[in-house]
């Protein structure tokens, strides 16, 4: 259907809005990029799939969201947006050496 977004495009849109909100609340995240990858790079024997990761070894640090892993843990768009915001808060907290609650006062949204 013309004008409709794919799941990946909707995820990108939702994660961009969540990232803009988080970055606006935390000046110390200036220079950090938020990136979406479809699937995480994982060791062969990994038993858990990460929802995201902090990547520091790049020209600009990155908070990486793993789209398919997040989508697999949610049933609707509201849950997905809440989980994206929680994962970003956790990643930002990890990057800054702070608690997720310190970078996003609404954390946690998911149970």
C-alpha cells in the first residue's frame, strides 16, 4: 500500500524519536550516535540474544539497537516503543557509567 511504512521503517522512526528524546535530556551524550542493526553479532555459543550494545571503538561512540531481538519480545507497537526507550536508557547508562534511571527518569517502562 503506497504511503505505508515497513516494520523496519517504523522501528527506525520510533527509535529516532526515542533517541532524540534521550539525547535532549542528556547533554553528556553529545557526539554519541544511535544505530539500528537488524540482528546482533553474536558468538557461536551465545545463549541469550542482546537487545542492544554500546560500541565505543568507533570514531563516534554508538548505542546500537538490535531490531529483530526487540521486535521478538514485544506484541504491539506501544510495547515496542516502551522497550526501545528502556533499552536506550540502559545503553546510555552503561556508556555514561550511570544508572538507567539517572539518564531517563521514566525508566523502566517495561516489566
